[in-house]
């Protein structure tokens, strides 16, 4: 999409430049038509990857280390889609590599975990009801901090997680504001929907009772290897389908992969599907 857009711009500018030459207008600007074209059609460059200071949360009571990936050729007054990726200590580089590979101009914010014994904080705050506090941290503390400093398109936010945080992504889909959702896209890699199946099914029904519209492009990834959550990912997909939400673009992808490597295996297809027209 980006390459096609740049080609259209190049053709338009070349036509404009020819018209200026014919009218004698090029001599006033001091910039040749080729200079104008070069300024608009910079080739894609790999994004910047930065470690940010940790951010503390009043909702969860801990601090989270942060990473960020920024498009290299940022344009003044232009905003960019943003992905908030959880488990960044394990997943950030994989996703950033895919953004580079697929030449996508997207801001990636990586949220690392608070490290305690057995990552119990991660497990507890990915499940109901503490997931409400983790969502409040992301939407009311983290995002405002990031989005006052970087050119984020606030109408194109994605949240992305794997395993327990993949379960959390599913809960965010259901707990977000029905009228003005904070996130417009959701990606769950082999989510741990086994953690509280009856409760999750009830949460889907409760959300449906609030309204038929659920505005999201949601991608559910299932790993059907020897170790994986595919049975429970399929259940969550079924519950969403059964609810018959309008405006929900629900995409289910399944891979013959194990639970951990499914992220790296699927990320290219996930990102291109996430932003397809």
C-alpha cells in the first residue's frame, strides 16, 4: 500500500513539475522537480529502536520497562498507527523485525513485565478481575504518556499479546468502551483462554447485552502443535461468532506450531492482515 501511494505521488509531482517548466514557474522556487520528488519519496528505512524509562502505575502498584520503535522517515504533522505490544522482553524484537521486513510505518510500544517469582504478577493481571486494573494502566497512564511525546494516530491503536497476555487482549476487547473503544485492533497469539472458560463465555454474553456493535479488527492465532492452546482459542472464536457482533472483523489463523514459536512463525501474516484494506 505504501509503495503504491509513493508511486502515485511521484507521477503527480512529475506532471506538476512539467507544467511549471512550461509556464516558467520553476525558476522562482530554486528547487528542481527532481529535488521535490526526492523529498517526498524517501526510500523506506528501518525504524529506530529505543529503550525508554520504566513507567510506574498507580493501578497495579508496580513499574514496567518500556521500549519503542519509531518510523525512521517521520514526516512533520503526520501521525502513525500504534501497536502496544505486551511481553516486550520476549516479543518486541520479533515484531519490530517484521515491521522492517514488511516496510510498515507503524509505531511499536513494547511493555515489558514486572518481574517477580514465576511472573505471578503477569499471570494475575492478565486474568479477570485484575485485568481491569492492567487495562486502566495502559489506557489511562501508559498511552497518555506515550501519545503526548510521539506522533500517534489515536484512532488506530492495536493491542497485542501472547499466552496469558493473549487472554488479556481478549478481555480488553470485551471490557473496552462500547461506544468509543480505546483500541480499534486486537491481536491474541495463542491466548490462555483456558484460565477461566465459563467466566470468559459469560463476559462475551455480558458485552453482547450492552450492544450489538463491537468495533474491532481482531486476529486470533491458534497453535495446534504438541504444546498449544488451540482448543481454547477456537472456543473463544466460537463465542465471539455466536454473539454475532456487528462491526467485528474477526479473523482466525491456525498454525502447526508449538505455543512459543507460533509468534515468530505467524507475525508477518498477522501484521499484513492487520493493516490490509
